C-alpha cells in the first residue's frame, strides 16, 4: 500500500430477509380488584408467554388469569396454535371497561406492552363477549364492550400487521345481532378491516364459551401448515377442534343471512363437527371484505418495513433509491411466486417507486425515506397503494 493512503472497509448494515410470522397470538384478560395480588394497582399487567396449554395450567401465576382467558388459551392450543402471549390487566371492575380512552387510561400499560411485542399478529379478548348488552326503547342495541373493541381495532391499524378476532356479544341473536353489528361497522369504518366477528358461541359438552380462542388457533394452524405464506388461504371451511356443538343451530338460510351482513358463521355439519363458514372482515369496503386480503397487505407492509429499516441511516440520494427499489421489487416477486399477489407474470400487478418524486427535499430534511408500492393481492379487484415511510414517522 502506498504511503499516505488509508483504505477503510465499511461494514454493511444488517438486512432482514426472514419472512414475518403471522401466527403468533395474544389473549387479553382482566383481573377485578377483589382478585388483585398484594400491592397491585389499577393497570398492573401480567404477561405470560406460552408454548403449550400446560405452560399456563402449571404456572404459579395461573390463579391471576380469568376464566374466559384460560378457556381461550386452551382452545388456541387445541386448534393448533404454537406461540401465545397471555396478558391480564388489573381493573377495578367490569364497568371500567365500558368507558372510553382506555388505551391512555387504566389499560395504557397493556397497550404499551402490545406495541413492544411486535411479533404478535393475532388478538382476541374473550372476556369482552361477556359484557352486557342493553336495548333502548328506540331499538338501539348498546354493547358495553364496544369502546374497547374500537380502541383495539385502532391499535391493530396502527401496528398494521395485527388482526382482532371478536366474539359476538353473549345472548345477542337474530335481528338484534344484525342491528347492533350494522351500527358497529359504521362507528369507525377506517379500522373495520382489521378485525372479524364470529357467531355463535361454542359448547364442549355443557360448557359454553366464546369462539375467538378456537378461531385464533385455527388461523395460526393454517398459517403454519402452509408455510411460508399461509395467510393467502382464507380461514374458512375448516373444522374446529375441542368443541361438540354450537350454542345456536342454524339452517342454511340462517347461515346465509349471518354471512351476508359480514359476520362469520360457525356451522355444525354432520360428520365434520363445527366448521368456520366465513372469512370476512368487518369492513364494508369491497377491497377489504376478506380476511386473507387484509392480512396479505398488512403482512407485506410489515415485511417491507423490516426489510428496509437498514436504509434509514443511509445517505438519502439516488443510489439508495435504486437499491431500495431493487430490493423491494425482489421481495414482491418472491411473494408473487408464493401466490400472495395477482398477475400472470412478475411485475404485472405490482410496482415500486423510490425516487425524487417520492422523496422531495422536505421529506429528506425530515430524515424520512418514502417508497410507494402498488400491488393487487389475490382475491381483490383493484390495486392497493402501500405508502412505506421509513424514518422518524415510522411506516
């Protein structure tokens, strides 16, 4: 080496190439004040990561887990789930759950923990299904769990790759169920596609319980059985395990009526048991009507964010834009080959732009990198824009 010349080798920023998992679940529960351990306060949280039902059944803190949550955990693993978080928050009483602003109030530690555990892709809250419904003289149906359900849907939207599985409120059937659900869908249409509702409740012998734990386990099983891209398969026409019959037996016309309003019916079939007979989100937007379409887009958005986090601290200029465009295009081609995207050939139904047009001076000065991705997931009729924003404002 000639004197006066220093050669420095730059270490490349590590790049993530693993596919995002979409089968890890969380069951949320609540512990009323009369069951708090010593020195506990409102909002305190128990978080138990589990890999099998026995991990909870044998855990020294199992007495802090409420009955609906325990049943959902058992159903999750019976139906093929593999990894699960159980999060139980201390509350004063059930009435506290009916109030608004819970994510910034008593449940703030729970929501913060959920944000930290970014691998969680599926949520259920079986205790919500037990909260009361009131019917006004005008016929309006009010469910005490509605505020928290809406906050969780907004949370799923903010995390993007997270999906809420809801139970129909206990005792709500027929026209009253349809009337409540139609109103609930319209409260916040922007978040409705990040969740799905299932009806009716399930029996195992004489035991009656909400279906969300069993359904969430089925989601997880289908994802793992069809790795690495199991979310392309609608979670429907699949038999549930660990159940004997449904609370309400429906004929085909009733099943059709339930499905037509956007609720996913659970149907008893001779020789098969109880079968999930729908895969609809709660959204009325045709682009987001189906669970697999919503989850495909959410998964791809999260995948691209993780793939390209390395670029945040790189010089935001033409060279970087070309590299990001190439990498994102390569990932989309991989996902197209796996059957997540439409098109008869690679690039026919997806495109990537990372350029001066998506990154004007104001964006670069803010320390952000913007990438526009257009794609059409399987099962949809229109292209969808993913506006990937890397940097100080996140995705």
